[in-house]
């Protein structure tokens, strides 16, 4: 964890900027180039390790974006990738080898589950999935060849919260690298490095971008680990392009103010749903009755913009509800200014087996909302009219 010079609202806007007085562009330029010329071959050799050699190795626009992320997360270094999944796959392959073992939460994004369970075995790397909040299971799963503890908090789509102090203590005891997907939280609501987490990953496509107009991944953390990841990224080639990096910089400038509105809107929507007779259960960390609410409020500044709920009806009721909404657009992804809705078993967790989904508590009746920055009153009214399509067999709501 590195010290913060400014508050996060300032870091989001000015974190990657040179604050000295100068004549120059206020907005970061887009270095839209694949390569950089040099004056002679000696300079070529010196340029190899810089961001002005070849854009697969680095690029000045990428460097500015990475500097902002370092400020926001309070880490030593950060790197950008072509997608969130590319950030995960490149990082894991950079840090592990055949014969190594991972302990991973059971409640994680579907794409991550598929990578750990179907792809890593091809490289001789095995993963044991454990209950997300049963930390004795984490400890019992650790083997002599375990190298990585993979986490996600809050979880997708069940919004469970991990005790970061407890898992980092366990990892230090066994000399494990901790790697967390913190996409739902953002650094505005949660800074895992403050709790001792080694590597923090985000799908930058989501809140960092904020406008659903780019695909990117982020990893921030310890300098020695980031250097290994950088070397692997250079070889595997999954780097973000300069224009997308510029869009990311622009998106991050409003990250703090957007997340504040996401927090406020999502909590109001969760409270509405929790008292609706056609809703069986609501999952949101800051909602009264959430099993980890106290922990969430201790570790996080806000509950985030994502929630999920289960209709008191059938899978078909859930589908009809999502199609009856007007302000919530039926689309995958999350974290943008526009509100979105999806059915996890058809989108984020479609590639996960029904058996694994059952252990996660991801049901056919579950709906995930990415609550945007529109009027909360309008969003609630939209949900209220859409809930009328659910069969009139609902019971008293549970939280």
C-alpha cells in the first residue's frame, strides 16, 4: 500500500497529470501509433524498456491511465489489458506454472470459473473451489503447492462480501499471493491494497469506463508482481489500444461522482424491492438483513451499483419481467451511466454448470440489475410496472 497524496475525487481527475505549471494540452493526447522512431540504434536499445518503443510494450497514453489507477488504488504499479478476462488470464499465467495449485472462491464471475476449471488444467494448474465466506474451507484447501488465493468481493451476482483482513492473514501465513476481482466495488468504495491484498483486478469496461464504450482490464498491485505480469503481457500481446486508454482516462475523471450516485440509487432500488410482495429475496451489501452488512459497511464506503433479486415466481416470470422494463436496458455488463438488467443464468454465468450455480445460489429466478445514474424515482417506477407481469402467487418478501 502506498500513501495517498490527495482524496480520491481529486485522484480520479488529476492522478495521472503533471501538476507543475507549464504550457501544454489540458487533455492527455492520444498517442495513436504502433511504433516510435529513434535517432540511432543506441537510442533504440534504451527505448525498449520505455513507453515509446512499440505500443505492445507500452504507450504514453496507457502510462497516464495506469498512473491514475495507481493513485486510486494506492498500489505500486498498474497495467492495462485488452479486456478484464485478459487481465485475469495473463496475470495468472505470469505468476503460476505447471504443478501449482489455486484456492478460489466458489462465488466468482462465470468466465473466471471457466478459465480455472477448463483451461488451467491444460497447463497443469489445478484449482480448488471453496465456499466464499467459510474461511476454514480456504485453510483446509491449501496444499504445499498452493501459490494463489483468488477472491472476488462483492461477488457476481450474489453480492457476498469477503473479509479481506481474514483472507490476507491466511495468505501471509502460507506465503500465498492474493488476487481479488474488485470490479463491483471500484476503488471509490473499496481499496483492497489497504487490507494487504497483493493484486487488485478490475474489468475496466465497467465502472472505470462508465459509458459502455470500451473493453479493457486492469491489474494493480505490488511492483515485483506487476513486472512479471508486464513481461507476460508483452509476450502474449493483450494490451489496450491508445484510443481506448484515452477513453478510460476520460471515464475515470467522473468515477467518484458517478459511483456516489450509483450507491445512492442502488440502495433505494434495493429497499423498494425488499418490500415488494412479488420479490422473494434481494442481494445488496448495504441492505438491512444482508448477512455481511456489518462487514460491508466496515470495509466499503458504499454498496455499489449492482444488486440482484429473485422473483417469487418462475424462471419465465423472471424473463418476462426483464423484457417488460423500459429504463433498464436488457443487456449484459454493468457499471455504466445507463441502467441495465440481465438474467445471470443466461449471461454472466451461462457457461457455469447448473450444479456449480446451485452451490453459488444463482437461481433461474434471479435477476441482476446494474443501477445507473438516472432518477431513482423513475427507476423504481419502471420496476414497479414491470413486476406486474409476475404471476400473482407471490408471498411476503424476504431479505
